[in-house]
């Protein structure tokens, strides 16, 4: 039930953001370019799959990327870009396992998300280049990588605006003081999806190299045989992001020609959906892997009332990838066990970057179970509403009590929105005060 605390914190974060985002003007992102840092991945991992989006400083939500994604093997090392104190090393929903480090000299937090294993804990003092975690794909991730970001503040322990582009904020130096990874040469990617399509080779007799960067001097990652068809996701007229036979990289556009557009299409496989009757208070695990011909711009949905309006059990994600696993984020955030008896529909909808929308799941179900007939707010079951009931709820919300039965949950949901949070505590305290005044 720790998610209740997260939801209460999220409310505080949301209210704070209303004021923070309005007045936040990004500083000059190159102002600290002289600061040296260690590349957070092992030196052989230099491919950036998603870049920083400056719009995140104006609208702080997951639609705008607040860092860079560095493709790396699962289980490989994650290094501290700069030294400081670990403020947290724990699970944060879409970030998965994330390490956040505060550097007092620069006045910034660096954060490293989607780890498979964390090697530090809150309060740990780390030096630049220390190994702090292992690469993974936890949280809202579709493959092994490091989500590396920089911000100036935290809200309820989460990274918050202002954000900086890690590729321009730091100068990555080989002189890292401990033999840890040297700086990476990250390509200057100005590619756009206007070049996306199905291509074949041109003026190639043997094969077209797939390279690890936008340069003929970059390492060869694979080869495309002459005459073969392959996919281009974006390009800049000189270099293209290519995919062939499971290998991703970059190839020269001088040796390729487009033969067709990428036809939109999306599907979901290995999905689970509630059907028939579920018992009140019982959990349900969400599964489903979405694949799309075009990058998935947004996925949304959850539990809806049969009339069409969403319940509180609703989530959104912006994968910006051709593959997305619902178990990475939706399963953590949609809780069937808090639903009241009634009729519902579970729906998942997605949209690709071409604006095409797909309803991937729509399943009707109902919840049957006991309906609470006691005194709302009477957590100890003595039939009387008093301050002791509010104390019990407060302890539960603060994680100081695990003794919270289904009856207590139903009695605590003062505003009947299907969840128990700080708003219910406020309503309960008001009810107690009103009774005391009579």
C-alpha cells in the first residue's frame, strides 16, 4: 500500500509544478560546459537512442524527455558522472530503479534510471567514476539502457525542472582519476523522421556497412547485403538510422534509396485482461507487449466506468519506441484491488507518431464483493467516529502501519473515489471536528 503515499506525494508535486513550471525559464545550458564529467556508461557504449528535449523545462511531464538514453548491455556498469552524495537509490515507478546524486559544488542532481541493480544507498558519498549501479530495463523501458539526466531540484524526491542537456552541460574527459571509462564521442544528431521508410541499397555490389555512429570512422556494427530491404527510422540526408536483421545503427544515405513509406500498424501480444467477475479486493496483473511499425507516441488507459469515464486507476506513458511492455509501468500503477463492486471496462489505447490511434484492448468485467455499510471513517469498528480513527488512517498513509484490512480500506475512502489518500484523511478530520462541535 506504499503506492498511496506515492499518490499523495504526486498530488503535492502536481500542485507545486503548477507554480514552478510557469515561472521556470531554462538557464543557458552551456553555462557549465567547462565542468568535466565521466561518461556514465562503459566506453564502448556511445549510442544515444533518445535525446534531451528542452520543452521539458516549460512543461514538466513525460511527453518531453528530461535526459539522454544511452544504449548499453544489461548488467554493464553505470558510473557516477561527477562526485557527490547519493540522495536516493530506490524504485520510482516509470524510472524503475534510479540513483540520484547531489553535487554541492555545481548545485545539481545527476540521475541514472532503469538500473537492474543498485550498488549504493541514500547517504553514500561517491567519487567521480565510481560504479554506482548496473544497467537494466526496469520501469517504463523497452530495452537495456541508461536514462541519464541533470536537474537543479527535487520535488518529493523526484527529479524536477530545471533540466540540462547532459551532452552540452558537461565536457567528458579521459582524465577521470581512476581508470574508469573515458569520454564518449556522441554524434551530433539532427536527424528527422521525414526520411523514414523502407529502403534498399544503391550502387552496392557486396554490402552496406551499419556503423555505430554518424561517421565512416565509426565502428562497424553489422552489414546490409546488396539488394536487401531495410528500415530507416530517421535521417539527415547524409546518414540514416537503420534497422536490418535485428541490428540497429547508422548507414550512409549515399548508398541507399527509398522504395516505400513505412505503413502504419500496431498490435499487442501476450496480453492479459480482466473478464467476467472479479472478487473485490483482489489484485490483477496486467501484461501485454505492444509493437508498432512507427514509434509509439503515447499509450493510455486503465479501468473505466461502464459509462465511459475513467476511474482513478488510469495511467499514461510516452514510449517513443516501436515496442512497449505494459508490465513495465501500467501493472505498477493500476490497482484492481481498490475498486468497489460495480461494472467496469478495461481499455488500452495507443497512438503512433503518425497520429494513428489503436484501441488495443477493451474488456468488460465486474467486481463483486461486500459493500461497506458501517460508519464512514470508523476504522476501529466501534461504531463511533473519533480522533483515534484519524490517527489510524494517518499512520497507514505514512507507512507506519500494515494492519489495514479490506473493511478499514472501505471505511477510509471518505470521498468514494476508489482509493485512500491524503484527501480522505482531510475529510475524516473535518468529520471528527464537526461531530465535536455539535
